[in-house]
C-alpha cells in the first residue's frame, strides 16, 4: 500500500494502488455494509483483507474527496460483526442526504459492472479500461460506460391546486408527482405531456423545467418540471396509479421530503411560489 497521495490512480484499482488515508464504501449482494451513520470505512476501522478481497473502484463526486467502492463477493458477517447490511432505499428515509448520494453512486456503478461483464455484441468477457471508467471488449473494440436513464418527474398545477398520485407499485402510502421514462426521440417536454396523459388522462401545457436529481433506483436522471393543467378529468391508469387527486396547499397528503427527492423539491418550490403570490396580492 502506497503512502503517497500525489499520483493519479486508475478507476479500477488493485490492492497495491490503495493509500493509507483511503475511505471505503462496502457492498455485498446489492446491500450497503454500514456501521453507524457514515458510509465510509477506513483502513483503521476495517481488516484490510476484507477490502482487498473485493473488486475496487475509485469514485469521485463533484470533484469532492474520492472514495473507493468495494464490491465484496463473500459475506462480511464474520470479519465485520458490528456491521449491518442496509438497502439503499432505506437511506431515503434516514435523513442523511450525503450518505444516500454517495451510496447511490456506488450502487449505480455496481449495477453497471454486473450488467456489462460480457460484451452484448460478441459475448466476449469485458476488461477494465486502463485509464477511463469504462469496460472494454477487446475483440470488437467496444467501450461500455456507466449508463444513465433519463426520466421526467412533473408537478401538474391548476390554479392553487396540485395533482398528486399514489403509485400502485411498492405499496406506496404517500402521494407524489407523476413520473416516467423518456422514450427514444422525445424531448423531455414531450415526455411530460405524454406521461401525464397516459397516467391520469389530463392534458397539460406550459411545461417549465425546475431542477434535476440523480435517482439511483437503479440509474435514473430525474428531470423535474412544473406543467399547467389544460383540460380533462383525472382517470388513473390502474397498472401505474392507485389514486390521483387535486390537492390544495393547506390540505396536502403525506409527500416525499424535499431534502432527498426532487418530487418533494417541486412541491416545495410551488408552495413557495403560491405563498409569494398571496403575500403580494
Ligand atoms: Zn465484443
């Protein structure tokens, strides 16, 4: 293990590339191996043989301090008895956005690594790229990069009312914005109009971009919009939507937290806007 923190390292690391001050986030069978409220382990808090038994990938978010994602092939139960195996989804409600984001990125990269062990074109085993975060098929010279799937998420408004829906999946007990994947050839605004009509039978116009968020279930980019009601009555598409209603700002159901989801952020954004109009009026 090197003591230097100067030399740039490849993305795919070997044990000899590790540094004494590295921070690690551990995964086993799509679960995060955690001990308390921080996602990170250090060489002081962990037996180094556990770290080097896994596949090692260097990760950096927003040019922040890097960390090493370690994907373990065997259970860490024996070597890390105090650790818990937790799901990424459970972090959504854990009030720790940094933990959620860090673990989310590492989880997306794991999805990509697992899904691209072989070339989809010729079936040969892929190899880590020497310098880029990519997997390479040597026989057909294809590169495979981590893939992001763009989605839209939209808050439909009608005067002061907002349209919120309860999903028919995941036994959802909260209401949220409508959302859906972009189709080939669509601009995000087209997706907003199509998805709203497909899911609740309502036509919208004046589609306005507000904000975005990486959503690691498993690898979406959520593009957040507000759209204005144009016409139609709510008719939920039963395979996707258990219930959908118009809600007034002072009588909202349980909605996602703005701290962690773009859906909550869109709702907050709109409530702030309504409050400002009321102040002025
Ligand atoms: Zn190939």
